[in-house]
């Protein structure tokens, strides 16, 4: 079971970056398998750096929470190989390339 408070604390670490660019982020769902779904709003919805923000701070902070098996954002339109490469370039939490 994932501690909801721990998720919010992790999200609050990434939130200043997102708010600073005119957007916001929220957790929309947490599955029983530990998959956390997030959505970005405001200026983030049309930002060309959305994938970088998601893969870099947002996903990395949330993946550090015990019990989280994966973090997903339906707004990110890049494939798994591209996201895995981006995670490597950003020194972020590894993204599964399969």
C-alpha cells in the first residue's frame, strides 16, 4: 500500500518547477498495483518540454516513494524508447524501454 502523504510530499518537491512555468500537476489515480497516474494543467498542457518535466523531476520523485511501481502521464506522447533515452540523458529514474 502506498502512503498518500508520501505521494503528496514527493509531488510537492516537483510542484515549484511546474508552478514557476504557469502550470500545475495532480495525481489522478493510484492503482492497486502501485501505478500512479498524473496530469499536468495550465501552461504545461501545451509545453514542448512536457516529457522532460515528467521524466525528470515528476516521475523521479514519485518513483522514490515506497510501493510505487510506475508513474504514467497520458499527456506525454513519446514512446517508451524515447522516454528511456530521455531518462538516461537527464540522469533520472530509469524508464522501461520495452
